[in-house]
C-alpha cells in the first residue's frame, strides 16, 4: 500500500485523490471508468499548470535576454520586478497563485423554509477542490422554475465551470473523477457498521463493569447488542422487513405472521441476554429463530443458488443474502447454547 501511495504522489495526485484511488483499488466491483476519469482529471490539471509554468519561463527568458549582463547597474529584470504596471511581469509566486485560481458558478435553492442539501454539498466539494465559487441563490419557487426553463434542466443545484454546465452534485463528483454511489448496488456496509458498533458497545460496557476491555462478558454482550441493533433495524419498518423476509424464510412462507413476530422476538432475546435475566425464555427464543433462520438462508443461498437481498438489517437494505446472514443466525444459536451451558452446567 505504501508503494501504491508513493507512486500516486509521484504522479501528482492529491491526498483526497489518493484516498479515492485506494477505495477503488480495494473495491473488487469497481468500474475502470471511475479510475480513468480520476486520471484524466489529474492530466487536465497538470497540463493547466504546465501551460502557466511555460508562460513564466518565457517571460523570465525574455527579461534575461534583455539584460546586458555587464558591469553597469542598469538591469531590465529589476526594473520590471518593481514596476507597478499590470500585464507585464508578475513575480513567480504571484503568478502561481493567479494560475491556480479556479472559478465555478453554482446555482442552488436557498429559500426561507428550505435549503437544498445537495447545493451545500456541491459548494463544499467545489471549495475542497480549490475553486472560488460564485454562489447564486434561487430564493423563490418562481426563480427556480425560471432557471430550470432557461437552462433546460429538471433539477437544482447546477454547477458551471468555464462556461460549461457540469450538472448536479453527482455529475460534479464524476467531473472530478470521484465515485458516485449506486443506490441499487449490493453492499455489506450496513452490516459491517452495525457489528462494529455492537463490538464497540460491548468493549465499552466491559470496561465500565470490570475495568478490562477483553472479557468473556464482552463477547456475550457483543452478540446480545448485535441482536438488539439488528432488531431495531427491522422494527424501523416491520412491513417492509416482513415482505422481504418472505423471499427466503421457510417458516414465514408457511405462516406469514412470523415475519412480523421475528424482529420483536430477536429484540426480546437480545435484551434479556444483555441483562442476564429470564434465561428460560431468551434461550429457547434465540435457538428457535436462529435455527430456522440458518436453515432458510443455507437453503436459499447454497442449495437453491438464489441471489436475493437479505432482510437482516431491514426491508430497505441492499445487503445480499449470504455468509453474513448465515453468520447472524449462527451467532444467535451459539449464544443460546452458551447461555444454556452456563445455566445448566456451570451454574451461573
């Protein structure tokens, strides 16, 4: 990775651009067009700087040729450096500053009761890319409609660079060679974020209770917290979850109401396991839903070879049904079995 970063820096990529390249490098489902767009944007910027550096070199060369270079004090180079006239010679530092100044025009909706969030994101992106932004506010619905009609566009904000319309926020990201999230693409990000949060909560609770991060209780709390968070995601929209759940859960396909019961049962089992209370209830509940879920996922993914979305983090997710979904159910089963061992054999 260090070699990757060093080579990218050698090619003139900024820190932000290198971050984009690293994300694309790690993404096995990346589009090569996104990488090419990023490289082309860097080429345009380098050619722009090269042109201005050439202008500086030409100006200095002309002044050096005009200087006699003898023992006399007269020197046209010094005379031009101190001149107050514009359009003649500018010190290199000033020339670089001026050559690097990039301007863009942004038209965005800023009303009394509504400010377009994508307009603010476009403004922030332009400034982070080093542009001086002429920020035009559309403050009434009439102004918005008039702007759309004038430029034949259906939405705002709209960005213009060098007189050329770039488009909305996503178009602006593409213009700068940045990736644009495909809202329909499958992703494990919600599950990873949820399990990471559950792990952080478990470690924090262990530290508060015992003064140590790594404890057996922390592992138990991790599973229990994960169950609670997963149930919360499903409870945000039980109807959507139950509908997606019907695609693969074997019990829900036979008894539709099970899809509505499931998130409440998962949440109840998780809360009781966090508290270490009513094990006679939490253990069978976790075992039951975990076993049914594991069998259903295994059949759908590994037997029927189906490619469908998982309802594990709610009915509006794009998480693919597969290993992660199976892991969720196996974790519940393992937790229930461990709790059963603690109660019946260890006597805790």
